[in-house]
């Protein structure tokens, strides 16, 4: 008898999780793309940062994937059922070319992850994860926020203006090259990472655009 009840309950859950064309679709709007770094679509393109000592740090996009996903609004262990909907879901992976992780089994120690998606209430969510690698340890941190985004500043780098810059300060440090102690990252919601500072060594790296 218990097995019959369990099978019935499981069937109800599976049916409730099925998708329907009638569900609302929270897609990226034109205004949303003002907060999405589309320049990272160029897979394999090398992006360079340089400081006043002419030292360079390079990164490149290795993954840019936009999918239409489905939120069923129901799952095991959830006390209530919320509305189901489709939504745009974007994942970006950026490789840190100056971080040598030869002796590290975990691959994310030399990569930055960006996750941008629409929520059920129409807001835009941005999550940025940057690693801190101190062999053999590796952790990731960054920021996670929903629109409307607050505390944005404007920066000008080599005569290029960036108006949606989020200053990201870790509890410890970020790693952009081996033995670096990056304690401040400048992330423009429209253009991506535009600079970062290693104040311990008095180094300020800025995006090279020319």
C-alpha cells in the first residue's frame, strides 16, 4: 500500500514539473543587455590588462552559453508551490592565462565564472565568482546581486568611459596571476572586468583597449 501511495505522489510531482508553452517567459530585454557583457561572446579572444610598470595580465573567454531554462516552481522538500516560468540563463567562463595550476586538480582555480539570469519577478541576477589560489588551496568569491543594481561608479580608462562599474572587494584576495594579492576588482556590468588592484604591491591593472 505504501508503495502505491509513493508511486502516486511521485507521479503527481513529475506531472507538475512538466513544461508547457503557456508558461510565462522571462527573457533578456533590450534594457537588460545594458547589464550583460556581450563582448565575452568572442571565444578564445585574449583580453589584456596593463599597469604603469608595463606588466601585463591576460584572460580569455572559453565558454559563453545562453539557454532558455524552465523553473517548475515545485520540487522535493519545498513547503509551497510557486509560479512556474521559462527564463534566459547565461553562463560565462573566463580563463586566467597567468595562473599556473599545473599541480592543482581542481580546474576552477584558474577561471572566472559569470552567471546572469532572469528571475520569476522579472529582475536580472548577476553572480561573479573569482578564485583565490594559494597552493594547494583554492576558493572562490565575488558578488551576487539583483537589479536594480546599486552603488555603481563611473570610471575612465584611456579615454573610454565605463558607467556601470561595481567595485568588488573580497574578504581576502583574488588571484589573477601567480602570487598576486588582488584586493579590488572593477567590474562593469556592461563590459565586464575593466581593472583590478594589488595594493600590497602598489599595482593597478587596467583594460587595454587600443
